[in-house]
C-alpha cells in the first residue's frame, strides 16, 4: 500500500480525538484512493483514470481501512458539540435546518455521521468476513457493472478528459483480472455464486464486446480526432479483456458452480439484508408485512382496473390491454424527450409549493441506458459540484413502443421527487454534511424507500388522476410488495400462508416465486425473468423498497403526531426538506431521526 493510500494512524492518547465528520472525511479520502470508481461517482477530479483492485488482497485493504476507522471512531471524545450553530435555511437554497430543536445543529450532524459510519462499516465488514465479496456475480451490482457505470460518468468535455478515458480503459484488463481472482478464491473456499447469475451476466458481456471494440468502441467514438488511434486501441483492449472474462466465466467458473443452490438461507440472508437495509430485520415480520401490502394493493388495483374495463377478469388483464390500446409514446428519442418533459413539469409544479428546490437541483437529464444491462430503469447522482447532472436511464430492451402507464410513476421514483430530489439535495449539502454522508455511504433501503414514498406522495397530491397512470402506479407498488414476499419466501424457503390466493401451504422455490410474480405483474416475461435473476443474486436488496417506504411513512406520522401533541403546526413541506437534509442513514437510525423533525 502506498503512503497516499495508507490509513491514517490512530491518535495518541494525549491528542484530542477528531469529531466524526473529520474521521468520515479522512476515511473517504483513503477509500477513494482504493476505489476510483467511487471517486468518479462523487466527482473527485483525480479519480477518472483509475479502476479498483477487486482481488482478495484489494478486499483485505478495504476491510483493514474500515476496521481502523471504526477504532478511530470509538476513540473519539464523548464531549458534547456546541448546539448553537444551526444550518442556514430557507426557500432560497433548499437548506432547511429542520423542525425539531436539535435538527440541523452541529451536534445533530456529528451524531448522525457517527451513527452512519459505525453502521455502514460494520455491515461492510460482515459482508467481507462472510465471503460475500468473493462471489459477487450480479446482473446489476457486480464489479463489471461498476466499471461500466464509471465509464459512463467519466467527464468527456475536452481532450484531457478523453486522455483520462483512455487510461481508464487501459486499466480495465488488470481490474477485471483482479475480479476474476476474487471469484476464483471464492470457488477455492466453497463460496459459489448462483448458476443463473453466471449465465445471464455472461450474456450481458456478449452484448458489450464485438467488432471494433463493441460497446467500448461506440463509447469512445465521439472523442477528438487527434486521439482517435489511442482511444480505439484502448477500447479494443478493454473489449478483449471483457471477452476473456466472459470465456473464463463460461469455461471455468460456470462448471465450478454447477449445482450450487440458488437460494442463500437465513444466515446469509440476514448478513446481506443488514447491508442493504441498515438494520437487523425481523425477517418473519417483514414477510407478514409483505403479504399485508399485497392484499391491500390487490383490492385497490381491482377498483382502479374496473374504471377502465369493468368486464376484465383481473387488473393485469387490463394492463395487457393497455400495452396495445392505451396511451403510448412511439420511438426511443421520443420517449426520452417525453420523460424529460415529465420531470421538468414535476420540478415546476413541486418547487416552492411542496419542496424548496435549489436552482442547481432543478436540472435532471433523461437518458437512454446502454445495451447489455438489466431491464429496470435507474438513476445516477450528480457529482458533488454539479458539473455532472443527475440522470435517469431507461433501458429500451429493443422496444420502440412505450406505454405510459408503466412510466409516469416510475419516473416520479427515479427522477423528481424521487431519487433525484433526495440524492441531489445531499450533493447540494456536501459542504455542510460530510462527503461520506452525502455521496459515499448510501443505504439502499433509505433511498429506495424514499423513492417509493415519492411515488405514493404524488398520488396523494393528485398527480395520478388518469386511471391508466394510477393503475400503473399501483402495479409498481404491487411489484415492490411481491418482492418482499418472494425474496424472503424463496431465500428462507418459507411456507406460503393459507390466506394466499396462490399455492397456500406450499414451500417457496425460485420456480414458484417466478410463477407468482408473473401472475401478479403487468410487466413482460423478459422483465420478470430479469428481476428474478436479480433477486437471486442480491438477496435482501429487493425488500428494502417497501420496508424503506414504511419507515418514511411511520417517521412522517410520528413527527405529525408529536407536532399536534405539542400544539405546533405540522408543515409537510418543511418536514420534507428537513428529512432530505439529514444525509444517509440506515433504517433504524432514519426512523428515529424522522420522528424528531
């Protein structure tokens, strides 16, 4: 490890301990040196030409940094931080200090930062110590996908940026080789990934490679003519490296994991769920909650579907009808522009009325996702200096017709007031909070829970009065409830309850989970298959949407009740801005903080 990446020494007993934000910022500096992809995501200008070491040695370096940082955090003084310095707030900049007596103070910021740092590093160390990082094969979250995300976020404004792109592409073979080494070590230790993950990811990699560098060649095509030869050569090297990994997966790794179980069991599931949700869940209670939401939403969907076609057998019969006869946008560029207009309209309607949206947050770009990824839309955050805007991404999956019932609520989730409003607000506050709180330590269930809450909020505010769009919204909510049921059900091999309309008394398997999902979703078969493979590869992540939304709803209700009890008016806009100004937190800490705002 070089001097620039060596973790900082522990303070001597005589020296005053730094506050948590300083510890978090020091950790972020050291982490970026080890993980340049993270640096690119948050906009660190010195990170754009490197890639991480995913090997077992690289994982050990990350674990040592986390453990050293936890010891540093434990050594901090217990002295109180003065409470008099509250954050500037108001409608001009969207930096609301909150509604409680302590919200927005230096003490609250330090306390939340310490909570987050302790929870995240503990969860990450558990993933490392149980070997989850040695079988990280996924259709969305693998190291290979992180590399391509880094490339799509790398600046390309001038020739120097493109030179950094070329250096990053030339670093790709070694980075992929380090990933292969991690998977090989996992095989040696008897820690296989699921067989279906391998087949699907290998198919994705096939789409990335091809003549003249494949996707990488297309990526560098807009580069300056003076660098054409260098960029094309680097793209071809990158594509060749992806091809070698793809061949190794098929020829070595796939046979090595043949027959491995696709489900993970309760012990592994608890570790992964802790990582994605930021809390130790009662898994059986979560399963019951998923079923309760399934039954509630099924009743709402039947009512809404009857407004469109009273004679339809099921809500999904209506959605299949809308696939060919409902409102739709024709053409890839047309749907990209339509989604851009939808987000711009949301910013215009919500800004100043329901949220205080700072000027630089108002910009969010609609993009078409590159081929060879998962079927689900996604969002990428702005850099912390906003030189790169937040972006939503639509995978077209070969389609040219796009029914709007499946897009409106989804873009409230991905864009405004969903992921963009939360994550861009965090970036906006990165000079007030630590970079760790606003760009590094994202908890999936927090952000996905907010985005699902945002979909429901738009329904509450009257933005989903069109029956097609509201039925589509309920279908998206139902998918998140189904995720809780089947993700827990199949990985823990639970029994389907007697009140289920589907196979009561049977024990969940992946095949039954896919059948249940298909029977209760308006999405096409290819999407359902892709989602199932995703759940098998990232246990505990898919449940966070509904469980996170529940925390946001409970936190809002607890805050409202406290205000009314104390004789104070509950201002929802002010609560939203205070809630969005806390930075990242796991679900346990998030619920407690939201209730106090």
